[in-house]
C-alpha cells in the first residue's frame, strides 16, 4: 500500500554528496523537505515504490553539491553599513546598486568633502563606511576629519568595523568623556582624544549615536538583501558570528521575521557575542543565551558564543610575535580571557575565538589549555576563527587540544602581496591561512569570508579556488605552495566540515538520508575543471528544503 505523501526525485548529471562512504549519486529523493534516499534510481526503488513520486529533471544536466555554507559573516550589522556613504577601495555592492571605488587616500578625503558640500543641513552627520588604510594609504583621525568640517559630525567606520574615526563634533555627539581610559581609545601625546576608536568597546562606544541609523538602513530588509548575495553565490546557510553586539532586540526580531518568510532562501545560524551577553546579563548570561533556543526553527539556529583575541587582519589589528610589524606596531587586543570564557565553558557552550595573529593564537590556545585543565570536556569544538597568521606547531597544538579552525583564506589571494609590503611582511602575509599544515596535523577546518567586513566577496567557490591554487591577486604569483590543499578537501571545508564547526552536521553539509534537502546547483563540476577555473563556475541556483531557487 502506497503512502500518500509526495516525494520528488531530482536527477542530475552528477551529485557530489560529501559523504565519504557514498561520494557520488545520480538521483536524490526528497520528502517533506528532507532527503529520503540518494543513489541510483534502482537503489532507491524500495522507497519509491511506497510513495507518490514526481520525477523532476530540471537539474538533469547540472552538478549538485550539498548546499554551500558561509560559516562566518556579519549580515545584520553590515547590511546597515551597505546603506551608508561608501569610501572603500573597490567597487562594492550597496543597497542601491554597485558603489564606485575610491582607490587612494586622496580620493577618500575628496569624497568626504563632496558629501559635506552637498548636505544642506549643517548639523546632519556624515556617516561613511569602508576605509582600508593598507589598501588606500594614509590615516584618519580627529584632526584630519576636523579639516573637512569642524562643525558637522563625521563618523567613519573602517571596512572592518573594528575601527571608527570621529571628528570633534562627532566625539561630542557620542558623549565620550575626555578622561575615559581604555587601550582601545587612542590619544595624542597631550592626552587629547585622537578620534580613533577600536574594537567592540571603543568602536561600539564611538558609533552609539548612529546605531539607530544603521539599524534602520539594514534591519529585516537588509538581511533579505544579504540573503540575495549569498543565494547568488550558491550558499544555503549563513552563520553570523557577532549576534547581539549592536542592538540585541532588533537583531533578534529581524532574524526571526526574515527567516519566517517562506521566500527567504537561506538558513541562518547566529553565534552571540559573549561579552555583550555578559555585560547585559552578568553571571546569568550563559542561561540567557541557552534560552535563545526557544526561537529556533528549521531556518534559524543559535550556536555557541564568540570571543575576540585581537583585531582585524586587513586593518592591521592582528597581534603577532617577534619581530612584530614592518612599521613597529603590534595590533590590538580583544575581549577574550580565561575568566570571561570559563562560565560559558562550564555551561557546555562551544567557544569561537577570533584570532588573526600568531600571538593572539598562542594566547587563545593557552586559554583553551587552561579551560581543559580546570574543567575537562570531550567534543568541545573550541574553534579558532580566522586563523590568519600561524606556524605549523600551532596547528599541532590545536589538534592536541581538540580544537578546530574556521579560516579566512581569501586573504591569501586578495591581500598576500599587499601585506607583504604593509604591516606583516612577506613571511607572514604570504603564508596566511596555512591549510596544508592544518590538514597534515589532522585538524578539521572550514573556510569563511567574514563578509562584508573585509575586502573580499562572500563566494565559497572563490575560497575553494584560493585554497587549491594559492594564486595571489596578480593572477600569477603562487604564495606558500606547500600550504595548498586538494579540491575535495576544500569543498568539504565549505560543506560538511563547515557544518561540523557550526554544530549542524546532523542537519546540513552533506547529502545523506535524513538531512535537509539543501543543494547548490552548478553548471560545471569543481572536481573536473582546472583549479584556476573553479571560482568562475556558473552557479545555476540552489535548492532549499527541496524547493528550487534559481539565480
């Protein structure tokens, strides 16, 4: 007797499952948004004989992969930035189209002057985003911005919002006390505020007066805009690794509303910023974060908590060991500490710890070792986020401590040559993202973009291309060739291993019976084309829970 439930069977030119025990298939059967069976049609026959089956050959000439995963981005926060005046070095998507580039420091200054001249209200603030000093040259501070206007508030947010730059009226508007002491609030030699504010405490304080503007520009509609960017890149799940840092109530409301929309083409995984939760809820923060599970659906998840050990790689905030920076600097510290991590660790949370520099990585591994000593845990999945600058022995130690890595390897392509001359020097810049070392030591790792807070796209096939070729932005220089990995391993890092790092491997990441029917549909097979062509493979669309979403 047949079950009256309807099953859809998708056939394809080839299906790459990322299930190592069943790596390829020719058809996949979907029931109630989940995978009923996968293999050949003959293999699936015992299931298909028992259901009302529709055969869909829309994808018969396509390549199917598990839905690609972006395991580290900042969609809600940055969607609002995309609506601000853009001063970045490259053409970049905005809420109203593609923004033109401002490649040089002088271009940035001139554009800020143009914005000032066009505003009729003398008290209306300038709010700009995208400054990238390593790429554009020069520096911004209170004096530079006062020279543009000493009466109109000017707020400039770095491409990565780890930095904010304010002029005197903006400092007054932010109500920042002249006597406030913090390593993340820079001062002149005479003690005067320099107008440069760093990281979650300094930068967040600096932009507090304009948070409502950012929220209004982004919000739910901004999330939907960002989901479109992800969908066109073949992504079916995006993780936001800084939930709750700006406006918890609005962020929660917007994510719930957006993901409840049947047309929203992405699943979202949110990782709360631990220190924001602690500041709001004190010693009850771990229980509060656990309570977020009540909002989960099949398109919205809450996974782990996030700490930061240093600053931004492209904005030269990474903390590095000897000999430091080319110019003698050494980045900025973060909010991570054993004391602050311990309550979340004891409560069973997975901890994601941002660490770009090798000094920050040492500090993060020391914290993990101490956490394990005080309160041992199995399968804790402590994850180093970014893992930009490292050495092979740190990979070995990470493995010994049971840790994982989510790596921004886009920088090996987009910024390795730039940072060979600026900040880090060739030894570190060209060996950024040591995936080969992680693979040799047996560390599970994912690849991510951190989009749009760094000057790289959110495009997992570009991450795969960069991992496999390590070709720099000039299109010819191969950097640290022995840190390359194979195509299959790189694809795992944007599918099943990315799911594992998010604690969602039972739901997504591979095409197996019982998992969500999320696919990425390509015109060509990444395993068959030349490695240099992977990033240019046309993305036909995605399937989310069995529903086709064509690009």
